[in-house]
């Protein structure tokens, strides 16, 4: 039986935590870990020398981002004594092919999927070259970056999956299709694209889908946040006549998208909705839009002309920041607010035409310099 001093030493080791920068690489990683009970937040972050790690049975907890951006880590073996594995432990470990864990009441690995059994969560999917990953029945949550630059082409959601985010499938550029069990009460798949069960909200478009054109389904009234973000092949999208809202970052980094024509039903463009759509040349806005969100068209460097419909009351901060080819903007009657740096970084010859605008500061030259750093001499419509 251990003496009192030995017991205290064991308890002390169980609470001893590896913190960021403590490991200098001079000692074998597995021997080093045998001295600690907790692997702390970002403890080994960005360590490019780690390739294979065996977490000793001494370790009881692994905190979030402990191995973040260990870009050469390919194998992690965790003992059966582990009690707590946080979400996003392996963010950025895009070469992580092997996840091994001892028989345990809290965690398991099934078909290369690390699962928190008590919370019914997918923590991480190993980056194996495979055509399909099926989320097991009984899983409720897919954590952020559970799929981290994964190479799979198809993901199947079981009937029990109830929660995930766009970040759950981070930069999965090979992903072409989602399939959802028909008994799932929350989600549905239409043409490989994730929708809400009632089909009124488009939730997530697989960014590796090779179609260059996409037609929005008739029932969709809302495009969710980041729904099409980084869809690499999409050149054009045809909207239905029912769509009302385009969410935050909905089309950001769609770097093949060339033109958009928004129907009259759309009332709002969310923040950063089309930012970094670098090939976008032509935009026709809905006549019923009342707000253009902050950074909505930021860095759309090939956008040339745009007319602001008469119902727009607010143009957000940096809405057209660094639209370097923008030549002419017509601002209609009801605009009352133009945000800071709305047209900064546009070419010096940009013509801003205010047609009977009610903007409170329309005659304030200093104010104009805050919304357009290069074009204050090219304002038509000031008194």
C-alpha cells in the first residue's frame, strides 16, 4: 500500500498541467507526458515536430486546442484512463490519420470517429482517404472542426443528429454531398445540399460540389450564415421568388462567382455576405432591400457598377471596401446612413451619385472623406 507521501505525490501529478511552451522538444514526448495529469490549452500548439504521440495513463484531461496546428501529427494514442477530452483539441491537425483510444466508459473510436459517449458528440474524424463517412445513430452533436480539411466526398447524417455548425466541416474541399436519414426531425438533404427539415432554410452547401450553377429550391426563404462560404466551383446562382434573407457570410470566398441577380423578395443582405468574391463583376440588387450589411461586398475587386435601390436605408461600414474597379454608384432616395469606410479603397475616379438622398450629412465634406478616402471630389448630388 502506498505511503502517505507517495499518495500525495500521485495526487500532485494528477493535477499537474502541461502549459504552452513548457515542452522544449529535448525530451521524448511520451516520457514527458508521463509526468503530468492534464494537457493544457494550446500546450503543444503549432509544434511541427510532433508526429506520433502516446498519451500516458497518468493523463486524465486534455483541454481545448492542446494540439492545435500540429501539422505533422498523424497518430494519437490515448489510454483508457482518460476522463475528459475537450472539443477542438486537434484543430489544424490535417494529417491526423490514426486516433486510438483504450476501452473506456467516456470515449470511443468508431469507424475513425472519436466520440464522446456521455455527451453524444463527434469530437474529431480522422483524416483518412475515404469516399464516405457515416455519423452513427445516437450521435446528437458534431463539434466545430470535427471534420478538419477532411478528404471525404460524402457525409451521411443519422436520424439522431440535431446540431452542428458550418465550422463542423472546416475546409472540406473534397466534400460533394450530404445525405440525411429520412427520419431525422431537424435536417433534410435536397440534391446533396443540407436544408432544414421543412426545406425553408438552406443550411449548408458542400464546398467541393462541382456544379458551376445552382438553382435555389422553390420552398427556400432563407440562406443561412456561411451556407455557401468557399464554394469553389460556383459561378452563378439562380434565386427563387420567395427568398427573403441572405445570412452573414453566406457567399464569402466564392471566388468563382461572377454575377448575382437578387429577386424583389429579398429584404436584407447580411454582414460580409459576398466579401472576397473576387471574380464578382455584376450585381443587381433587389428593389425591396432595406439594408446592405457591414463588409457585404468587401474586397470584390472586379465589381464595376452598382445601383442602390430606393428602399435602402442603411449602407454598412466598409460595405464596398477595396472594390478597386468600382466606377459608379447611384444612391437612391431613402438612404439615411452610409457607414464608415463604405467605399474606401475604391478607385479615385469613382463617381458617387446621390439622387435626392436624405442622408443627414450629405453636405459634410469631412464626413464624405470618412466613407470614401479617394473620391470626395467626385460626389454628385451635394448641395
